[in-house]
C-alpha cells in the first residue's frame, strides 16, 4: 500500500518509516533486450539465451542497471508526496548489486525513509529501496534514492 504524504513538510520526522512492498514484477527477456538496445550493453549473459544456458547463471540475467532503473517503477507504489509545485530526482547513494536477477524471476520493491531535511527552499528525502527477488536469499539491489520537493506557493 502506497504511503501518502499531503505535503513535502509532512515527510519531516518520518525517518525510519517503512514503505512497501510493491506488487511483484516478472522480468521478461523482451525487457532485458530492450534495455540492451537503448544502452548498447549487449553482453551475452543478458541477451544470448542459448549461450547463457551454459553460463555462470544457468540462463540470461537482467542488467544490474536495469534492475536499479526499475526502482523508479516501484517508487510511486511505495510513496506519494502531494502538495508541491515540482520535484527533482537529485540522484542516488549507496548502490549495491547483491544478487543477479534471472530472466523469468519476479522482483519487487520495499522502501524505507532514511532521511529528510530542508535544502535550498525544498524538502529533500532519501528513500532506501531494496529490490527483492521472489524466493531469493539476498536482494537484487539496494539503493538510496534522493528526491527534492519544492512546496507550492
């Protein structure tokens, strides 16, 4: 269930608040191939289904950066902030890839508000998103996303 905040100021003091989990998302070969196409990363462990069967993972795997980019897909299901004029994605910290995502597996996002502070006329939040693999012992990745919300007015 999405955690909703009526305004960016409502984030203040919410450090440690758990967010998520999202619905599961199946990682399909078409998505991996599309990511390879737009990034130019055509390494065989991602796109060569036949060769990858005999490779280190027993099949193709998603690119780590594809997994990380799907955090943006999960965030709206984890947190919704209302009452701002505009918001910007400031970046990310502490990105770690902990386990490969095999094509055909399902992943989801789980979040936590790590920090909130006032910065240059805005409210900046850091949300840690852990991308879990269904049935996996370790998450696929963990990343701290940084968002800045500029209040209305």
